[in-house]
């Protein structure tokens, strides 16, 4: 089964103050680390970048395409560059540089075992409340029933293409595939695979890399 990975790196980094995917992390760009993890198990990698960077050389990617105005549009731009005969497609945020090749393998294995959609998750540490909406008051949710979703998310290629066919919008691709009728399978993520949103997150990632017992600290 052929595996392709779409690495989404088209964000402007408004909350970070700059495109965070091009910041340095342990001697490499954040983007480089995401690409290296994808490359370890993929037959091909599509990198989605902002239009002004679409002509930049990116030797770790098989194709570089310009993203759209939303995340879903950017994923569709990447999906259009994935060969039609690909069996498995993973979508990964470039802003998660410490996913690790082992997590990619875990997601791919679950899709190969028959899952239409696979997402890595971690337990929620904080107490979570819903916002009051005027009609109903907010309430505290049972933390034991909640998980935080990470990337890479993996899909049967046909299911992912079908879910994107009507050009829907969503915060992630698993929700789109689920809305189209597929069941989402969960696999274990890990704490280091946090999304870099602000400079503090980059500092935490540096701390993970500095740990001698952390497998993603090498290099």
C-alpha cells in the first residue's frame, strides 16, 4: 500500500508573530523536522506552503504547492498533488515538529489494518468548561471522556478525497471524514507532539530536544 504525506505549512503564524514553521529548532527549521518524520515512512511527500514560498527549493518534498485561504483549502491543494493510485494519505501540521517517525508508523499501521481515519490523541490535563451561550449556562465536562487530537492524521485515500469533494471546511480532516460517515480510530499520541502556536511553545520544544532520554532529541 503506497503512503503519501501532506505536510501543511501554509500558515502565516499570526499568533506567533512570524511563520513559525520557518523558525529554528535544535539546529533545523521546525518545518525540516516535520518533513524528516514524514519522509521516514512515506513513498512521497507533498509540502503545502504560502503562495509567496511556492517556488522555494524544498528537497525533502516530492512536490511543493501553494496553499489556500483556509486549512481545508490548503489540504485540498496538497491532495490534488498526491498521485491517484495512493492508498494511504496522512495529513500533518508542520507546526508539530516532534511527532516522531514512530507515531507516523503507528498511524499508518492502523490505516493499513482497515481504518478509514486515524488520529493520535493524548489525555486532557485541564478541566474543560463549555461557554454559556445565552440560552444555556456553561458546564464542566468530564475530563475522563475527553482527549486532545494531534497530527499526523491518517486516512484511506479514497475516504479522504470523498470527504473533501464538496469543499467543506473544518479544523481538521478527521472531522470531515467523520461527517461523511466514516468511523475515526484513535491511537496513542505523545506529549512532545505539541503544536507550536506561540514562542513559549518553541521553548518547550527546545526543552524536549534537550532531554537525553527523548528519542526525538537526536539530531
